C-alpha cells in the first residue's frame, strides 16, 4: 500500500519520512496556505511560516492570500 503522509511536516522531516519508506509522498495542505512560496522554501531549506488556525477555512482574504513570501517577510524584518 502506498501512503501519502500529512500534517506537521517541514522539509527535513518530510525528506526523512520518505527516505525511511514511511510513505510514498508528503502533502503540505495548511503549509501551502501559509507559505505562498512553499516549493521555493523547501528547495532552499528556508523555515516555514506558521498558519493562523483561527482564519483557516473561513470567508475572506485573511488567512488565505495575506501570508507574505519569505523574501517579503525578510525585507519587512530588516526595516
């Protein structure tokens, strides 16, 4: 049986789970919402942003399209 693992993975833990044969793939549902640049973050070993549970799956923009990219967040912190 082939499993798709989910929930609580970052790039390192996902790679380790796949390498150990724990699953065939890892999904990043909520992390994709909070990290519009998730693929880039995983490729470059950048930290993932947390997501706001209070705004997940609620009407409106908040919690869906208002999360910054890593670069935008880094520029904001540098100011």
